[in-house]
């Protein structure tokens, strides 16, 4: 039995796999976790653990300490030049976020020989293009929807003052209050960028990529997309499973 762990900026996801058996995955906000919470991940003494983490170093230390206490060997994924059918397109592979790399591995395993545009919509919005041959063609990073809203409400005076009160409905671009305008813009902007990126990919590759969505805000953005799209919320865990199989 192998424990797979995906540690994002605010959420942690984990699942246990063994042979063809895949247990139910779990997810939680870990900002207030203590040592006992991390130790619970390793309950049942899995044979080993494979972790993809973009969190602060203290989170990695807490995971290592919990693994040592449970006597479970643990490996933190790093980004190589090539692995599991994916060739990283960055000049310096280590500069690519490990979550983005593992998500590309997951997309490659799920959709072989198909160009994909992997869109992670969370604290940041990341886009990564993978061609049909498994070559990473580069990526895009912008603030995610919540970060867009937060920046406007904390870094401006006039907008922040006018945004007090009023609803935050979504589904239509043009808001009828400042608060509505902020929230609609924070959702339509990522959708517009993803659709534009898909068109750019088509011009580069000669065919339209499949957009693969993941991340906590993906369900809010998905209805606004014009591109062909599939949602895979646990894409990083699937990529970890592929890397574990390769190992």
C-alpha cells in the first residue's frame, strides 16, 4: 500500500493505492493542522509515501517527522527533465512547480497521444501545454480568482469602499454593484485566458487541445468556458500514482 499526498497552497489531498486497489481520496484545509493531524495520514503503516508539495518548508518538516514516527519511507517528488512520458519544456526544470509537473504526468496517463492544456485554478491560475508527444510547451501563471478579489479589496481604497455591501452573484459578466463586478471579473478573466490559451495552442500545434481543469475554483470557472473541457479534481494524485507505478 502506497500513500500519495498532494500538498497545495491551502489544501492537502491524499489517497492510498495498492496494486489495482484505490481507496477513497480525502482533502482538507491544513492551515491549522498540528503534528497529530499529519501523523494521521500515515496511520495503517503504508509501505511508503510519495508526496508532491508546494507548501512552505515547515509543512515538509511536519510531514517528514510524521513519516519518521510511523516508520514510513517518504519521497518528495522533484522535477526532472523527463519522466513518465513527459518532457519538461522549461530551460531549468526545477523552476517548474512540482504540482504542475505531476499534473502533466496525470494528464498524459489519462489522455495519451492527445494535446492537453492543463489549467489549475486555485490560489494561482496556472496553464501548461502538453503536446501529443508528451513535450511540455511552456506555461502561464496569473493570480487565481480569490487572489484577484483579495488584491482589489486590500490594495485599493475607492474600490474597497464601494464594494462594501451588495451581492456577489456570478454567471453574468456585467455586475450591477462594485462587489458583483469584482466577483464576475475574477471568474470571467480566467475563463477568457483559458479560451485564448487554447486558441494559441491550436495555432501552435495544428489542433485544439483538450482543456483539463483542476483546482478548488475550477467548478466556478468551468461553466464560463467555450473550449472542450474535462474536470479532473484529483489530477495531481493521478500523476503521483503514475510516478509510483513507474518507480
